[in-house]
C-alpha cells in the first residue's frame, strides 16, 4: 500500500512572528512561522490581513528575527530552525518568493539541547546576529556587505559556556560601538554534582552581556550580574541617540531596567484583583514602538493584560520606570506594532486578530512606577487593577485559527453534496465547535426580490474607462428590466434598451456604445443615444450569442452563424456567414488581446457533442481550425485569457495563453489550452462539478480574470500563487451571474437565483475550507454523534478553573466592591443607550477565566444541535469531577435504547505525581427526542477511565492498565471480565467482531480477542515499537492507523497467516498457552506505513470529501492543520510520483536547510508515503527547472501539472 500525503488546510496557529519592510517599499509586512510553514502577511487598505506568500519549509521554525544593514532600505529575515543551519532569507517581490541568501551549517539537525536555533538575537544596527541553544552553545555571525552591495556573513564566533541553561537572549542597542548581546543564564554545574539537591535550590540566574569586538573579531563575556530567579524574557531598550540603551528584564511580578554600571530600576507588574495570592504574573510577549522623539513597550502577561512601559531618562540615566494598564486581549504568542497604527496579535490559541490603535494609553489608568515601589515584610507592595473593555485598541480583523484541534469527525449531517468536518478547537473560554465545509467563504452584500423569475443578468459600464458599473440588466421570460447603479439601485426606462423582450446578451462595445441582443435582432445604442437595429432574416430567431469589445457572433435557429465586426466609424458590420451542420448549443469569443484589432478565435459547441474552434481572421474567416469531441453536449463555453506574467504576485512565469473552458450537460467541466498560433487544442483536463450542467461566466477577482462555474453549487476557478485552483463557493445554487463593481463593493458578483437578485463578494482566496463557529464553555475533550437525532454530545473540562456559578458570584461581588450596586450599574448603562445593556462588560473570550488552584476542575456535558447551532442541554459536573471519555452504547437490555457513557475523574492532579481520589462512569439516557440527557446511574471505578467503547451489547472500559467489560445493572454497572496485562495506560479502544484493538499511551496497539465460551480476554499480538499514541483509527480487520506525540502517522497490520491462524483456532489453545518474549504478546504486527507529519496529530478519520471520491485518511493536528492520506490505485502513479518527489528533493531542497527525506523520517524511516506537499511545489519552480525535471520523467511540464491537479481533485 502506498499513500499520497496532502495538506488540505495549512496550520493556522502561529509559533513566532516578526515584521519589517521585506518588500523594500514604504509598507510594513509581517512574517509568521506556523510550525513548518512561513507566511508573509500584509494588511490591505480595508484593514484585512492578506496572505501574500505561503511556503512550506519541511522543518520546524523555532525562531524568527528581521534585521537591516545600516543605510539599506530592505529587511532580511533570519530563521532559526531544526536544520542545524542558520538561514538568511530575502523576499523577492518580482517572483513572489523567499530567496535563500545564506545558509551556514553549524550542527546536527533536529531540535536538540545543545544545537543552536532555539534563540535568535540581532544587533539593532544589523551588524551581527547571535543564534543560541537551550544549553551551552551560542554562535555569533558578523553581517556585512561586499562591493556589489550583497549581504555577506562571517564564520561563526563562539560564545559557548558549558553547564549553562539559557532562558532568553537579546541584542543591546549601543549605537555604533561594538555590538553587545544580553542573555539570561543559569549555571547548573554545581547542581549536577550535588546529590542532596541543595545546590539546585540555590542555583541563581544571571544576566550576562557578551561583547563582539569587531576589531579583534571575537566574542567576550563582558559583564554578569545575578537577577531574579523568575526572569524569563529580555526586551531591548533603544540606545544611541534614541534612548538610554540597556535592557528590560521581565521577571515574575516585576519589570527591571538593567544596564552595565547603572543601578536597577524596578517596578511591580499590576495584578488582577481576583488573582489568587500564590499565583505570580509573568510577561509572555512584548512589542516595541519607536518613533523619532519617543518610544514605549507593550508587554503582555500570561492572563492577557497588556501594559504600556515607559522610561523617564536623561541621556543614558534612567530615573523612573512606569507600567500602566493599556488593554486586555487574548494571550498572544507574538505581538507586532506596525508603523501604520496596527497591532497584529498572534494568539497562542484560537483566532488571531488585527487591532488598530485609537490611543497610545496617555489617559489616566492604573499605573505602577519604580518611584512608588513600597517594600513590606512580605516583599514588595502589589498594585491591583480591574480589567475593562478595550479603550486604546479596536479590533478590525479576525483571522480564523483552528489551533488546537482536539477532535474531529467527518460526516454528512446536513445532506449536502460533500461531507462536513466537525472539529473541536481552542481552549478555555475561547473554545469552539467549528463546522468546516470545503469552499470559499462568501459575504452576502444585498438580496432583493424581483417581480418575476429572472433568466439572466448582466452588468455594463457606460464607458470603458469607468471604474464602476452603470447598469444591471435582468432578463425575464418576456421582458427586460434595467436597473441603474448609484447611491441606490433603481429601475430606469431611458437607457435605450428594449424592455418588452427578453435579452440574450448585453455588453459594452468600443467607443462607449451599448449592445443588446434579443431573439429578433441586435440593438446597438451609440454613445450619443442614436440607435441602430439589425433584424433577423425571415422567421429565424437568434438562439445564442458571443461577443467581446469589437466582435459579435450570433447563431440563428437552424445552425447559421453570422459574424459582425465594428468598423472604424463605430458601426457594426456583417462580415461573414457560415452554416453549421446542426443547431448551435453554445458559443464564445476570446477577449481582444492588448493592441490588437480583433480576437482570432471563436468556439462553437454543437449538440453532436463536439466543440469547434473557428478562425475570425480576415484571411480564413469562419474556417474550422480544430475540433474536440466531448463526452456529452456542451452547455456553456468560456475562452479565458491568462495574461503573460513574469513572476508577479502569482509567482509563475508563463506566456499569455488562452484556455477554453466548457461546461458539459453531464456536469463535467473541461479545460483545454488553445494554441495562440494554430488554434489547436491540447492538454485537456476534466472535473466533475455537480449534477447540473455548469454555466460559465467571467469575473474579476483581485484585478485578475477568473471563472465562475454555476452547477448544483457555484465554483470559482482562479490563479493563486502560481496554482490554478477550482474551489466551490459556500453559497446556494445560482442560475446566472455577472461580475459587479460599485463604490460600496469594488469586486463583487451579481447573480440571480429563484426570484431574487443577489450581490456578494468572495472573501480570502486560497483557503480550502470555510467555517461556521459555535462557542463552547471549557476546553473540549471529545465528542460523539447521535446518528438518529443528528445531535452532537460534547464533553468539556478545564483545569484550574471555577465553575459557572462560582464565576457569576465572583463577578457580582467584584461589581459590588467597585461601588456599583445592581442599581448603580444599571443607571450608567441606561445613559449609554439600550444596546450596551445586553453586552457583557467583560466577555470571557477576551479576558479568560479567573484562575483557581490547579487541582480544581470545571467540566460539563453538552448536547448541541448542529443545524440550528443551539445547545439543547448542558449538564455541569459537580464535586470537582472532570470528563475525559465518552461513547454511545446499546446494551442487550433494550429498555433505555441508546445510552451515553462518560468517564470522569475526581480531584485529578498531575504534579508532583498524577493521582486522583477516584473515577466514575456516568450513564445517561436521552429524553425529549434526544434533546437532553438524564443521569441513569454512576459507577465508581479505581482510576481514570480514559477509553470507553461498546462491545457486543456491553461496555468496554480502559482504566489505567486494566481492560474491563461491564454490563448494565439496575443501580450501577456490573463487572463481567477483565485483563490486567496492559503495560501502562489504555487510551483508546476499537472493536470489530470479537477482536478488540487497544491503544496504550506509550506502547502502541495491542490486539485482543474475547472468547465468549470462557469469558476471557487474550492479548494475541502487539507492536515492537514503543509509540506514544495521541490518536488511533480502525482501518480493517487486521489494520490499525495511529499517530504519536512526536508527529508521526503510521499504519500497522497483522500478518495474514497469523490472522488466519487465530481465527481458525477451534480450541483456543493456541492463544491461551502461547508465550511471548519479555512479557510481550506471542505475535507482532508489521509496520506498513510510516510518515512524519511534523505536527502532533490529534484525530484520525476515514472519509471521502468529494462525491464519488476514494476514501482517504483525514488527520487534524494541534497547530490547526488538516491533511489527507490518499491510497494510490495504480502502480504507475506510484512510480511517477516517487520519481517526481526524488527529482524535487534534489533540484529544489527545502528553504530552511533541512533535508526533505530526513525531515519526513525524523523518528522512523519514511515508508511508502509520497509527500504531495513537496510535489505541489513543482508549479512554483522556474520554467527551465520545470522542463529539466519533466524531461527526466519523459513528460512535459503540462502533463505533470495535470497529474498533480488530478490527484488533488481525487481528495477534495
């Protein structure tokens, strides 16, 4: 078996981010690392964040930093990854790619303790960069430029110190003196020698300055001083002419300003009033804003509060450090303050956001200062504050993020064409259930009812140079309605269009004249309102029409084509006729190329299932150039010109070419390339779109021509980052569409469906899924589907949280403490108008839950109806219980029907060691039509039940090392049988027939058989590799798929002969008496598939995402990505793709210096999986390299692209 791996949705979480002028213009861009992907983002004019470039680097990005050489106008990016190399990238705007400027190897690959890559710091003047490891090693590279102004990099200079743990490093701004780097270090050499543990308790963190002497070209430890043991982060303070230089040390509860030869300036970080006294406050992310005359820092705490830190200084003497409360937003992994007044917040979990500054915190607010620092017996006097709504920031864009995906199910609950992916995401108060549908998100701008059922719609401008459309023309069965577009859209009758007849086409011709084609003729409305009419000869009517700016072709009933062309005086002149063999089904003319008089090609589709290309050149006018036979009569044709591009935003070099798109009556879309010279058709690709014949329309998306296909659902075909993508739109069925542009909506689509006219715009391009979000209360753990009632049952639990009742009481108390009784509160809100009243003043999503001690749990069980999105029942668990496992079960005793079993733990704590005061299995039955649950009984057990599964009318439970079978009793569950021989902790159970597949937390799968006659459970096979399971899936009788916590996905299979032997064993003696080696099972499973995804996989599902597509393995990961593994059907495909993968590995190595083969084999050698993410980089290669690889494979680049498109279409 061979699988093809393809990432469907890129990771959405952000590990680290940096910002700068990477394009070399005035604007600032943001580079974010999402695990193994680097993205370049830029806020557009509307304040929406757009992805300009996304590139898979096949390695783990651990740190990012930008730098600029003095006097240059462009920033470079330094990447610290797991490749054991330092890589410097530059963004190339012409080709829209990251180019590797330097790659220097310094150590082994992989994330290791002493190999640098974890920390990066750069000298603020861009002269040197330091790359550090968690322990021991730090290297400094000197950066410079040569005569041709190219960036140069020196050999590494060592700043190693053994037996030292590094917590953070940062550059110190000392103007143009020698570059200095600061580090927080902890020396553990004594703690290593001392077995009593006293030295470890007394170990002290130090702040160390390293100076790079540019003259002597070496690094020396310049200064070291003990600092708080809670110190975790350093922030560079501007120096030279801009500020006092030095460093801000962020420690637990304090921010301290330090510099060599300068006394410490210390201030306490204000704490929330409701924070338990034993909890400290740590800073988790920081951003600096620097202008000519001032600078300030924004520091965010682990609770989400942002503080503005300012320094009162006189030259390089700092007199006061002030920390003022700024605003509260969800906890971030990184913050970027852009010069344009935006704050990009890359959230640690959940959606990211783009905020705009409304103020920079100059108003009075809670402030602590080094001047007012009070020391008491207990330590320093804390400063308290109460969080409030946003005052200085306003959110302008929300960037969807699925991180972390906790569990997924792929099912078609809504009876749509394609199944939906239900994913549990997020953590704490920002948790959600997201329903993902393949397709682009659509924003509906307007819907208006029309007087009848419309058949078609067009938009026209009054002049070629107009920015916006002037008219929307709607055709009905016996009339035409003309709407003018202004402040409002209203009907007009003086447009010159004939309104007593249906229309077949309306368009703008050259010289600003309008044309309307109706069944009895052509009406040509000149710019000065003169009207020319051309009438059809005899009893014939016009059935089809195709036109561009200068040419019009009509087809009359009976199959006669008449070709008109605009002459120099602006008249439409009849040029040529041609009789076709039968009626014409559809026709289209290519747009007029730049600088030409006419377009050369006319495409005609006939009912005899052929498409012909005819010439419109005066020399061979209306002669057939080529014929293409198709599988079914064509319904609609569209000739789409792809402009020539040299690099450009889509990052692909190709000459101008014309594609013929045909929608056939059997629902297939056909794409063929038309040779610009001969008109020959080549390179045909087909794709089934839906049950209705696709109608094709040209639309504008991001200033480029794109194609709308309206089948049983609408699709959009467009070019994105060099790939042609054909993606469904998440919208209802449409009949007819046209692109639309007005001052409210620059790039929209107007369409008709039923008796309504709809205007919508298409949101972010390049996305595979769009999502519907339903908020949850706590971190979701697992969920199940009730197949009959189509409802979801979700278990949620959070550690260190208060229950809802306790939170409400605390909130009430703190409002009363603030001197606002219930009445006082209401009066204030009444003055602000009525809307404010409904808004929660402090929404939990933004402020997080108040923190409790770590052994306190809050947990609930929710029944949710996904159709309406409402929660029909929510049960909170009492007595500090937390739910961890769930399954539905039908017992032999059919009295209660389907029951829900839920495994819970009471008083669970993980540290100093994992223990709990007991576990329970709750049984719930459904009441009121499955809308809510009622407790039947709960059974105490001696551990945490982490796995439950139905088995032959009973319940299988995994509690620690024990696998038990329970049956239903009146007051509680009754034990029937157990097996205590599992190595550690059972985390998953699957069953099939009388086989039970048990997943152990660190020992992979155990195949178990239940012998009913003896009522015994026997383990007959296990794995020989220890695997820390994070998720598992049953594939077939002998095969299991699993994923481990190091980011691998693997499949194991029981050998055929062993499997048969076990099934054919009549006495059961074989299993009973056979002994394995070293307490293992007698038989071992074989690993048949192995692949390193590079991200912890939390859920595996077997599903087909397209109608009629093959089944594939869908996986969801902690970083919020969704991928698929598709089994190959033919051997030749395997050969083709494995060769393509091999050539790409050689010719196009990954960007950050990791070897692709080594990355995919990070823990175990990759086995029988071809990496589609690497193959999909083929279109982004330079054309000569594409040809080189294609020649080696005996193919053309076009054929390779077709293969890639085909296999992608099999998945989604």
